């Protein structure tokens, strides 16, 4: 009789498993301590804290929007264009078309869902690659945005009840947008951890053939994922306009790479190998702390896209390496 193997329960294996799940958290704490020591006079201030939360919460919402179809192994490249057009319409529908902000927000959210529905149909029914379908729809939205604005800023007086959507939480002193992120994060966490639709999206992403054999209606759930992504991106655009107060057709595209970096980097943490809420938020926090700290150390303006691009390449490379390693282990088992 062969002796049992305890390699999987060895201290080294346990440390590796721990780092695999919580490596991003360790990196986040390390970066925070590093910049706290190097720039304590500016980094550890309420102003920096609130500025990061206010700006990066929009990125977090957009990264969560990317994460939803990513769970089914689909990419939504239209989220930045949905956000960009939404923030323009949030101003224009009120100041140019004279609608109340409540009606304007409903129209924008429904519009975001409609874009997602079209994306879902193109991918699940027409069989178009999600990369191509969402790239095309995003480009169309970018053109419509430029047509609507004429390439100019959309300016007008917005009601205080609308701008309060991006205000501060009374008595706490942190941006209310953090509360939106928390609500959507909890909602998506429940969906993916406890509801059948979340498990179905994971199965579709892992093995579409197995999903078909199990009787899962892939077209329905993939379409739902894109609709949810569009709605969340449109909502992020509304909140962004409440911050900016000016509609700009050029805003939004620069957020696509950080959002994808956050969602893909999140696949490597908390639940490695799967898109998940906790990993996505940790990834966004790591990117936010790193970029803020580097900026305060005097790094030039182009460091942020360089850093985000390098992180994206590194993340995809590590994910592919991990996937091949798991495949080799399963074949050798």
C-alpha cells in the first residue's frame, strides 16, 4: 500500500494557496504602507482619501459592469461609450430638452439596457464575437455622442437635487458614490455566489457545451449579462455627470482600459480563475493607490496609462500561465 501524500496540506502549499487568493490584498496593504512612508504629508490626508474615492468609484462601477459578461467569458467593449453618452445625455436632456432629472435618468438607464440587449442578441443569437459586436456598438455610440454634442461641451444649469447624487454622505464625510459601489457590489456578490443565474454564467464561461447539455439557455443568460452591464455603465455615466456638471463627448474612452484591467486583474484574486466582485474591487483599489502614490511622488502624467497597460498585459499573461498549469495538473492527475 502506498503512503498517503500530504503535499497539498504542507505549509508551503497553504501559503501558496493563500497568496493565490489574497495576493492583491497583500499588494494593496504593501502599496498603502509604502506611499504612507514616502509621502505621509500628502498621501495620508482626508483630501486625498476623498479625491480617490470620488474619482475611482466611477472606475469601480465600470469595472463591475465589465465583470458581469466576463463571468460568461464575454467582453463588453461598449461600456466606456455607454458611460460617455450617458453623462452627456444626463446634462443635455435636462438643460437642452427640458426634462426633469428623474425622467432623464430613467431614459438613460433604459437606453443603457437597450444597448446591452442589442449586444446580447448580436453575441448569443447572431453568433458575432463579443469583442467585435461590442466594439462596433461602442463606436456607433461614440459617433452618436459626437453628433448630439456637435463636438462641443453641453453646458447648462443643473438642479441641486441632481448634483446631490454625487455629494457627500451626511455625518460620515465620504462621497455618496462609495455607497452606490457598495450596493451594486453586494447585489452582484449575492447573484454570483447564491443565485442560479450567477452559477449558470460561470458554467457558460467555463464550458458552453456542458451548459448546453445541462439545459441552460445560454442565449438568455448571456443577453441578461450584457443588459446588466449596459445598465450599470449608464448609471455610472449619470453619476459622473453629477460630478462634472458639464457634458463632454471626449469623456469615457480613457476609462475603458482601467476598467478592463480591474476586472481581469480581479480574476486572479479571491476566487482565482473566475471573474468575481471581491477581486474586481481589490484590483481597482490597487490601481487607485498605485496611480495616486506615483503621482504624488512626481511621476509624469503619462505614467497612469503606462502602468494600466503594463498591469493588463501582466495580468493576462499570468492568467494564461495559471490556466495552462491547471490543465497540465489535471492531465497528470
